C-alpha cells in the first residue's frame, strides 16, 4: 500500500533530528519492515564486486543510480541497511559509479538529515572532492545544495578547499570553472561578509581573468553580486575595499582588457559608481 508506506517513511519519528544510531544498532542485521526483505537483499547483493565483474559491468552503476530512491523508500531510520552498500559503491573502481553517487549525494543528504549527513556522507563527499574531474563535477554542480545542509562550522571548513576547483586535470575544461562561478554566486548567501571577502573574492578575481569568455561573463555577474552582498552587510567596509580594489585592478589597468573587464562588471549589474571615486 503506497499511501501507508509513504506515511511510514515521513511520520514524525522519521523526521526527528535525533537520527544517530548506537553501535549495537549499527551491528544488527539489515532487516526492515518497509519492503519485502528478499527484495532488499537482492538489491544489496547486486553491489558485490565479484558479481559485477561476472554478470554485468554496469550493474554497480545502476545500483548507485537507484540508491537515493531506495533510501527514501526505507526512510532514514533504516539507513543502517544501506550504509555499507553506499560506502562500497563510493569506493568502486569504476569512476562512472562514483560519478553517479557524486551527482546525487545532495539528494541523499536531504533524506538522511544533518546528523547522518555529517557522520556518513561528509567523508564520502570529501573523497569525491579529490577524485577525477568526471567525479568532482558531480559535487561541484550541487555544491550549494550540499553545503547548505551542513552546520555553519562544518560549512566554513570548505572555504579553504574552494580554490582547489580552479585546478583541473585538463586545463581546457573551461565548463568546470564556469560551473564554479555559478556555484559561488549561490554560496554568497551561506557565508559572512568577511568569509566572502577573504575566501571568495580572490577566486572571483581569478575567474574574471580566465582565458575563456564564457567563464569571464559568469564571473562578472559573480563580482557584481558580491559587491551587492557586501554593500548590504553591516559594516559595509568590505564593500568599499572591494570596490576600491576593482578600480585599482581593472579600471586603472594598463591593459585595455582589464579596463574592459571593469566596464563589463558595471554593465552586468548597476554598481554604485559614486563610491568608486
């Protein structure tokens, strides 16, 4: 009965913030009463690496694709049934399997809640950040969606790693840097004015000087949104410092391309030009 199943998944106890499990509960067998146990056992058995090699090399990828749906059906109170399987898939030798999980880790975080996310998903997320570009792009495209679910102290830890997204396996992968600029625009709402000025500003300026015009255009929007965010913050000294830096770095640049960058930034969004002089 679908209605009763959904009610079971989303009842008050399932949405409780106290979703951590004791060591004894972690060790118990993967038994639940939401779906037929044989069906779950069959799904879990398909992630066996030996079976994937002898039966179907794509089976692990399909299991990874379906895992968020299985987690939603079982509910966070039954996450212990899937935890080992998720960790096995997250360390699979096939990058396509890890890539699939990277693209859906933010959805799984919503299902599991903040405590389980911090304990079980953050380590996997950190591993994906150091993976191949094909995997990293998955977490990058939903970076804001994942970080907004973390507590502020844990979220600030990633400020030090954002600049690592500027380095890719292939320097011609400009779409990677364009996506970074898009995500930084969204991240402005998650951090304080000081964090924006200290950590996001240098990245934004680096993107404004990118060799690819598509990346630069998105970066102009990023800088203009950054000015707006800092200007509305209290105190607005960071906005003043940022605008003065824009003048020195671009408006008074000895290269015409730098001066053009300043004009484009002003064009993207109306800046408070009287503060520049």
